[in-house]
């Protein structure tokens, strides 16, 4: 056999082997596809459905849908850095820039040589709620520094997102510290910082029950006037917020001033009777913050106007100057009047007499009885749709001296009694003394009488905290355990 024939024969044999392998693989693939045709069709439908949902979500996505979840759960959310600009909480027809950190404002660049950076840390007040860029607190503070100091080394940036609480702010600053690089911090505090932060939900909105700070529980995100009631639950949350600040400043001793917007100095004095604050506190006087006509951005909208931001800028600059963190400032008489009001308010509202007046005010304000028809969101949290009790909650009651029990009445659906259900109820007085009652729920109508702590404290407000061991969901947005009927004392 010639050499050429052997080559052709070898080539033909190899081609036959490759063809056999290819045919075998094709047959196997065909068999696989035949037996898995249903699964393939189902998977294809799922992919098409997912794609359709994504397209529908994104189709109407605008610069008004800017809420974006943060990788660090305690920060909760920021603004969407991929949008570059946003219109949520902006004046009509205008937009603000969003930087790569998810904050309102231009990109935060490394500091230049000799620059001293003042950082305004907070929520919607420092954010510039429905204000133009040049009208927000940080911009006004920078303008006033320019006017009063001329050429100076101070740079002002803002790290604030509406809805943040102290935990969000502390976590954000610590996790972006080298990028933000503050030399001075003006740390805003609000009464509603005792609330849990909301979470982010597609396609870019806030959702209370998605709170990463309160997973799988009813988040404390609505307290009304309870934000400042001088009782253990609220006081513990305020102490926790101050602890966040203190912990941060122990690790990073950066000069800091707390700017207390609507927190009464008397409450802070009562809260901190046996300890010192982690840093100085500047209180916004009632004379200015309660001036709804000039100071509020709109009727019933408690956010600052440019006029009120001017007032706050003066107070901040004076506080910084008094501590030699910026040079002395020459004030004109009208500015001196404002500064004196800040000083007067802090001194007069922090006395023992002011604390006594504060406690008496809330004792008079708190009702001694309420029903499902008269209950207000100002005296309870953990209620949805007015009278539906979440798995946990807090309410407050004025208990006259001759009464020794708080009576809680609630109803449950009969179908829920098929399984064992329990409720735990704790009653506390001003000093934190408490009594607890555990109750197995066996009837649709329930009446619990919980004794108040003895001996009775002279302060007549009591705090009632409930905790069910179950909840029933009536759809994805409504979950509760029972219906509140009445709260009274006997």
C-alpha cells in the first residue's frame, strides 16, 4: 500500500470517528432536550417574566426615585449615586447633584493644603428640604464665613439624608471617614432620631417595614409627640443615640458640636443628670424654630427656610468662635441679639425649674383613658390603621393616685385561637421600675389588668409595653396581632 493511500485511509478513519462522536452527542442532546422540554419552557417563561418586571420597574424610574440601599445596614440608605442628580425633596422644576457617596452635593475631593473642613452631619434639616443649593444650611454657613472672615481656610460640606437617625449618621461617617475627612463636625439631632430608620424599596422609595435597624419586627417609625415624652423607653433611645456619638468621638476625637433642633434643653438636662454630654450642645431657640411664618418651609412643614438657616448659621459660628475653633467674629447689633437668644435659651431651659415644668406639661397632656375611637398616634406606637396592634408597641397613660392597675382590652379573630397565643405586658413608671404580666390568649375578647409598680411614684404617667408572640399578615403591607379596644385604669 502506497504512502498516499495510507494517509487517506488514516484521515478517513479519523473523520469517521469525529462524525460518530458528533452524531452521538447530537442524539444525546436531543434526548436530553426532549425529556427536559417542560423545564426549559418554564425557565424561559421565568426569565421573560423577570425581564418584564425589571423593565416595568425601570421604565418610569425618574430622578424622583432616588432612595438606594447601603451595603452597611445601620446606614440604611443613601441617594442613588448612579443617577447623578435627584429631584426628590427639591423645589419644583429643579434638581440637585448626587455625588458618588450617595449624598446631595458635588463630588467630595481630598482637602487641599491647609484646608479645615467643617462637616454638617444630619437629616432633612441639613439636607436642604425643598431648598435650592445656595439656600441649604451648609451653603448659608459658608456664605456667612466668607462675609465675616474674608479669606479663610474653612470648607463646608454636608453629609445629610432625610430620614436618617443618629445611628445612620454615626455609621455613615465612620465608614466614609477618610473620604469625608472632617476637622470639625456639626452634628444635628432631632427628637425623631429615637425612631428606627426606614429601609429602601424598589424602585427607589423609603419603606418603614424594610428597616434594616429592626429586622423582622415592627419598627418604631411613628411616635408623634412621644418623641420627647420623659419616660424610660424614649429616654433609653435618646441615651443610645448619645452613646453612638460618644463611641464615635472616643475613637475619633474630632471637635464636635451637637445642634439640637427640636429637643428641649429640659429633657436633655433630665436625661443627663448623672453624666456629662460627649460634646457641647447648641439648642435652636423656640423664638425662631416656632416661627412658622418665617421659619418653616411650608404650612405644617417643620423644615427650615433660608431665613432660619441664617439664624442657625449665626449660632453655629458663635459656638465655634467661643471655643476658638474659628477666629473671633465682629457681630453687628442685630446679630448679637440672635446670639444672646441662643445663650439665654440654653441657660434658662436647663434649670431644675425648667425640668419640673417640662415633666408637668407631659403629665397634663397624657390622657387617663382612650378607646379605639379616640386613640391618637401621639400616645402610642405599634398601631397600624389606627387600632391594629403590631406584635410589639408602646402606649402612655395618666394613672390617678387612687388607681393601681392599668387595664388593656383587645380583640382577636376567632381563627387565630386555633393555635397557642401569648402576650407579655410590662408597665413602667418614671424611675424604670416595672411589673410584667404574661397571658395566654384563649378568647377573642380579652381584658388584662396589670398592676402598676409600688410604691407609687409622684409622677403619674405610666408606660405600657406589649409584645405578642405572633403576627398575622393580611397581605404584604399589613401585619398585626390584635385590635385595640380600650386602655384605662382601675
